[in-house]
């Protein structure tokens, strides 16, 4: 359930907060007061497009914050998948701070992406916009509604169809890519043989390039290494009077001549002796390295030649020896395939045929599930439409196999309706008016609401194109839905407003040259006044209030 909405610095809203109740929440207001702005702010919080013109004049940022109850298991599971936890009181807070060129989304204080917000909102709220009923004119919407009605029953066959279709496309691409004539096959085979032979003749060993490069660097710089080591040996040894070894030996002899007079001197002697020993070890290692550093020119040339070969192969087949060998393995496999090309292609065709058979079977299973549920949905939608003041109505869901399987099966689904006796059902676009489409969409939303765990439904002017008795039927239907869900509805009809469990007024006012929109919870008396205004009364006369009380009484009778 949506507990509250907080908006700051958005268009005409300076700062406002609304606390919604359970059941049917109604929002009314004069045209232009900002009713749609309220729903727009909810959409923004859930990832809708933000433009700089939406910022309130003089503000550098805007904020929208939604607070939800999060008791449903699906909500809890989605939070766990996102590695988020509800707050201690069991709520979920979704917020969005908007600046020009930048938005920050947060869930319970943790920064998240717009995609994560949209994914979580699918479990929390369903929004019906002003013009959404127009989507009923598109056949793709019909199959979406039918599949949503099928619920969990359709998930397994739908997954089977999607997977089989993916495999069929994959195999078809392989067939298309690998189909070759004799000339192309001969060229491919000749190239593969040449490349494989070149790699095999190199007799590469993993890791040898690193060893060769190290040896090459040492041999290429051997003269400089020898000269530097000789100089280091000279200054650290005993060959010259000023060498470190000679100086250290003299220092050690001097210290030993007095060490017996003080135990502390003995410790200093021990330390100096260790240094002398380390220096002697160093000199021996240097002498051995200088001796081993000698090499012949032939060995150097062989190393250089081997490195050049390896680097040449790296440039052609991969950045390292492992990649070159892997490429050679792929050439070997290609040759084996080309040598038995006809059998290979026949096997691909066999696999494709087997997957196409599985796809057809999966499509048939999916179509059967849709057909079964379509008959149920037809009856329930017809009953719902009769309750919404369709006096005579026939409703059919036509499912026609297209013969062309896709990721969603092979069904073409279309809603057909007849509102006049004796007329055969026709596509919605040929028969239904805007008001009728609104009622059909309300019936759809009502039925689908019972198929999911979404607590909150928002209807933005569901009453488009209706009035009178039909408006009462829509009002009664909204009340029915609100008994199992929280419903938030923006309306301009008194019949719907009269059914409110909680009534808000959206008002626009000016102060010091600034225009602001505010949302205010109405008392019972204020709600009657608002009903009187919706009934067309500019002045709250006793007669207008009497009409409003009568309408409220009629709504209360329905509720009871």
C-alpha cells in the first residue's frame, strides 16, 4: 500500500505531502489545478522521464518520495534479490532527487538505478494513465492482457517456446553462415591447412616466450651488464685499497682489538662480522654471474630468430602462445568439418528440424493454455462490462494461429465486441467509443488485479467519456476493487467522488506573485462541498448541498 507521497519543487508544487488511506482514495479539483501533476510525480519517482522545465522556477533541484508498506512476499523476495532490506517498520521508501542533467534514485536510502526502481515498483503499484485505454486499439496489447490473465499457468509453456525459438534461430544462423559452394569450401580448406601447418611447425610451448624474452634482454645487454658488475665488484671487494671489502676488513680488525674490554663492543663486533660475511657472499655471487654472462653469438641469433617467429604468429593468430594454440585447435576442427562437410550440414539440418518440431509442440501447448483462459476471460469480461452499464454486449477473444512461430508463440490475439443486438462482434477500434474503451480497460484492470499481489492501483481519470448512470456503475466497480486493493483515483465526476473512503482536493492558489498547487485532505463537510461543486454549483446553496448529501447517501448504501 502507498502510505504517502512527498513532492518538493516540482512544477507548481513548492512542497506538499499526502498520506493516503486504505480503500478508495479520490482526488478532485478544478481543471488546471494540477491533478495530472500529482500522478506525474509518482511516475517520476518510478523512473519516468524528467525534463528541466519540470523544475519549479528558482529551484535547482526537485524531490519526489514514495513510502510503501512492504508486507507481500513477492516484494520481500525482490528486495532480497536487490540486496536491500525493508526498514524496521516494514516500509519501503523510494525517492528521486532531480537536477538538470542528473537524477539520483534511492531505495531505503541506498543509491540504486532507475531500472531497479522500475523492477521493484512492478510489485508495488499499477498505474492507469489518462490515455491508456487507447492501447486497447493495438492488438499486441490484447495478447499481453490475455497472458497476464493466464498467470502462472502460462509461464512454463511460454519459457519452452522462448527457448525453442532461440535455439532454432541459433541453428538457422549457423546454417546460413556455413553454407558454402565448392569453390568457397576449397578456399576455406586451403587457408585452414596453411594456418594449421604454420602453427604446428612452430612447435610452441606455453610460457616459452617469456623465458626467451628474458634471455634475449640479458644477452642483448651483456656488455653493459658485465661492465657494471665489474665496477660493482671492484668497489665492493678487496682488489683495491679503497674497496668496501678492504675497508670493512680493516674496520673489523680495529674493533676486535678492543672488544674484550666491554661486552657491548663484542655485540658491535658480531654485527660488523655479519656485514663482512654478507659482502663476501655478494662478491662471490657477482663473480659467478660475470662468468655465466658469457655467451656465443650463435645462441643469441637463435634466440632472436625464435622470438621473431613467435611474435609473427602472435600478430596473426593471437596475443599469446595459448591463444595461438587455441586458434590452431579451431583450424583443426574446421578442417575436420570441411573434410566431411556434407555430413556436417546434414546434422545441422537434422538438429534444426528437431528443434522446429519442439517449437511447434511448445507453441501448440501455449496456444491451448491461451484458448482455455480466453473462454474464462471472455465470460468474466462480459459480466464486468454488464455491471459497467453495457446494456447489451457480446465480447469475444479471437485466437488465430499465424503459422509463423516466434518467441511468444504463433497466436494472433484480438478482442472483439458487439454492443448492439444482432450485430456480430467486431474489433474494438471499429465499435468502441472512448468512454466504452475506458470501461473495458477498467474491467480488464479489475480482473487482472485479482491475479497478482499488487496492493495499489492508480487510475488517472478512468471516467473519460462517461456520465450519468454509467458513471455510477464505474463508481461501484471501483469500490468493489477497493475492497481488496488500495485504489487512488483522479476524477471529475461527482458519482465517483461520492464513493470515496478518503477524499482529497487539489487546489491552485497565488501568493506574492507565485502560483502553487496543494493537496488537502477534506473533512466530511468539505467533501460534501466539493461534491456540490462537481455537480455544477458555483454557490454552495442548501439545494446543492442536499443533492450532494443524497449522492453520498446513495454511495453509502452501495457500500453497505
